[in-house]
């Protein structure tokens, strides 16, 4: 019961933070194109969350929020959400291993998956005759997002106490503690 | 425990099916977007119409806070600013006088020539509610929509210059694609030289001037106004000034203040009569098609 409550509280916090992070760049503070690109904080939040608490960011919630992001941030609808869902599913399946290997390894995994996402996205746009995004800007975007990733992890870890559970105490898929 | 194992297995199967279905649904959405873009874009606009105005309560404090900070910074230099403004005002008074005289002579000359001017433009003033939020496209959302008579393609200006064009209208919101967006292309005339060109956005603060006949005769500092070609925009809206970018290409310094875009005007062009077909004096009239 307590365990179930905790999971749902976590999902609620994740959803609230997700919406906040998605709408933050919408603030009309500066309409001129910025010199420094804004990072994809929702990506950072979701991946960091899935690695630490896979149950706290369930598949359908991730998909719904990412789709909302696609809609309001004027991205091609479904594409970035699709890539994010696939990446989070792969990471979810290997989250225990990633946690064990430490933060540097985790950052490597995140960088690799973000890079793959960007490449696949551009290929998909190219194949379907949509306009692909300019590469220098994408590179800058990847770099800034990667810089923001450890900060997100830090905030999750110390601010919200979203931490990886000890493997021995990890409940199985039915929520039972071994 | 065989039973435990069994439920666990079926749980896994359900999970796998959900993952597969979600991925398939998202892929399908993307493909439909490529096939029937307008329908999905309308759906997107509906979503934005539904969600984004509700977010304004959340945005208001943050926006206010950052504005207070930037205002506070400007207090620092208030004295020097004041001095500058006074001097500028003096200069402007001179110009004001000159403008009034010119206007009068202009009116007199017009009256002499019997010039009929193009019908005036009505406008709706709108507030900028949100930014595009994405580094790859430049657009803003306005708090006016179909209910206020906004139609796709209308021009928006701030006090001084062209801001962009309406693209996507909801019931109470509409999206303006800014001149800096990569998909923005506006036909312009360069004054006083008179050459026609296209202003293309490229995600930088200064859009590129493309399709110039003789780029050599265009010098930085010339004024750029819309040409009204193609019926997209009304003619003679100020866009900005020609400048040469660091990459050597001709660019435009936009007249509109993109840094502090807060209120914009959406121009409602009075529907001009279009000339349809050839005159009846020249050749035979084409046969009437049934209504």
C-alpha cells in the first residue's frame, strides 16, 4: 500500500515537472533567436528519472507528455515522442546496469542515445521530404542538453530524492519486495 | 511458484503489447502528418488553443519577475538615459516639424494630382502570449484568433516594422511565424534603389536578402519595405535596413523590436478587388462557366 502510494506520488511529481519543463521555454521573454540554444530539459528529466526510478515514469505517461511537447513546441508531431519512447524503453530495460556503472557511464549512454535520436530524426525528416534541421545548430543543441543532464540528475538526487534503489531491495514487476 | 511465474509472464506480454502499440501509434501519427499536414496542424492548433491560455496563470509571475529584473537593471543608467533621451527629443522635435510641413505639401500635391490612395488597413492589437519554445523555429502565439477575425496569412507589425505573418489560427489564439524563421519568405523592395528581392529567415537575428538582381548596387543602410507581390502582404510595410553580415551576405536589420515583443498589430487588409480575366475590349470574352 505504502509502496503503491509512493509510486503514484512519484508519477504525479514527474508529470507536474514534465509539464513545467515543457512550458518553461514558452515564456515570451525574448522573441529574437537566442544566441545560446535552449536545451531539451524534458529529455534530461525523463531519462534521468527512468534510470533512477523506472516505475516513476511509466511508458504511457512519457509518451503522452512527449506528444504534448511535440504539439506545443511545433515539432513534427509524433517523431520526437516516438524516439524518446524507444530510447527510454531501452534504458528502462538496462537501468539497473547503468546505475551500477556510475555517473560517467550514464552520461555516455545518454550522449549516445541523444546523438542516435538526432540522427534518426534527421534521417526520418529527410526520407519523408520534410526539412531536416541544420546540423551546426543540432550539435550545439546536443552539447547544451548534455551539459544540463548532470544538473538535472543533481537536482533530482538531492532536491527530490529520486535515487536509484538498492538492487537487492528492488521489487519485482508485481511490486513485491523479495 | 508456477502460478506466480505465470502471472508474471502474462504481465510481460501485456507490457510488450503496450510498448508496440504506443510506438505504432506515434509512428502512424508522424506518417499521417506527412500525408495530410493541414489536418494535423489544425488539430495541433486546437490543442494549443485548449492548453496554452490555461498556462498563462503559471507564466504571469515568471514573466513579471524577469521583467522587473530587467527594469531594475535599467534604473542603474537612468541618469545617462535621461540625458540621451532629452537630446534625442530635441532632434526629434526638429524632425517632427519637418514631417508636418512635408505632409502638408504632400497633401497639396496629391490634391493637385487627384491621386486615389489604396484603402486603409484596419488592425487588431494583440498580446504576445508565448514564445515558440523551440530553438529550431521562430514563432509566437497571440491571444487573438478566429473570433477576432484573424485569418491565415495576415501581416503582423509592431509599432515600427513587420514582425511576421499569421500561420495557424485557433478560436482564441493564433500563431505568428516570425521573419527570422527558416520557413519565412517575404517579397520586398529595396528603397530608394527599387530592386525586388526576397527576405529569407535563417534562425538568426538578421534574415538574408536573396534573389537580388544586382547585389552590388545595394549598399548597407538602404531601407527595405514589403513589395506586396503575390498578394501575401500589403505593400510598403517597413521591414528594416540593409546590412552586411559577418559572412559577407546581405542581411536585414529588422525594424521591429524582437527583443521585447509584447504587443503586435495584426493587419486586416481590406479586400481589394481582384482583376479577373481579360478586358472585354481586347479579344473575345472567354465563355462563361456555370456557377
